[in-house]
C-alpha cells in the first residue's frame, strides 16, 4: 500500500528492503542516475580499480517520526573534507564483510556500537570519484544519550527527517566541478547543510526502492 513519505515507518522500510542482500561482489557498482551524460573520463574514474567500502544509513525513531543521522566530515581529511556523508569507510582485511565494515567505522567515527544497530536492508554498491565502491547498509539505531565523535574524522553530526529526504520535491538539480567542467548532479538542502554527491544518490536509491515496491 502506498503511503505519504511522512507516514513511512520502520515496518514499511523492513518490508520494502526485506529482499535485499549484501553484494556478492562489493566492487560491482551501480552507476548513479544521470551518469550516462557525464564525461567519459569521469565515468571511467567511477569504475576503475575500486576499493570496497561500506557506510551505515542510520535510521532513528523519534516521536515526530523517523530521522536519518548524517555527519559532516572533518576539514582535516584528504578526501571529501567538510562534506556531508554517512558514517563509514573502506573495508579492512579483518572485516568479515561490508556490513562489518560499516558497523566498525560507525562505531569508530560516532561511537554507536554494532550491537545498537538493527540492520534490515542494503543498497547496491555505488562508485565515488576517489576510487571506492560504497555499499550502503541500512539499520535502525538505538541512539545513545551522547555520541563519542572522533573529531579527526567527523566535525559534527545532525539528523534529517526521513520524510524530507524521501520527498522528490526536495531533490534539487545542481552542478559540481570536475576537472574544470560543470557536471549535472542532484542535491538536498536542509537547514545550513548541503547533501550531495554519493550521499545524495544513496538517498535517492532508497527512495527508488520504496517507489519500486509501491511503498510511496
């Protein structure tokens, strides 16, 4: 049954994502929508020698509805400094799988332990121009009273209502620079935050899953 985006519940998300699984090959990426119009060298950069990585899309139940936890990356970082992202990072040799990567990195970056995350879905791996194939892991988070943020990685954290991110009207057409050229992208603007790049496309991917399964 279709619902309005502000009526989406954890039960709705679980039902919609019940058939999703961890990718057998975490480097087998799905290209972002609209990428067929990007320059050839940019598309090549998104598919060449990718390293597996995982992020957590942390969903939180609040009295006013579901929210999603996002981070602003530290300005000290070499890649994507100051950008908005989900907690996560590259896969290490000791990680059992990409889910373990996402949960380990979330614990390290914002202090949410793996046992506080109830994973209920996955999205397809997505490439980044910095050479990673990123698998989004989606889970309900039992958020602690205070987060222990690693400020070497994360400048700050904030929550965005899931309904806002699922509302197609809030996905704006924008541009980014790539080697001196303007590339068409999609972004969200929430309060003072600009959510774009792979993070925005992951959220669009989640919305498309719900639409495909006739949840919204």
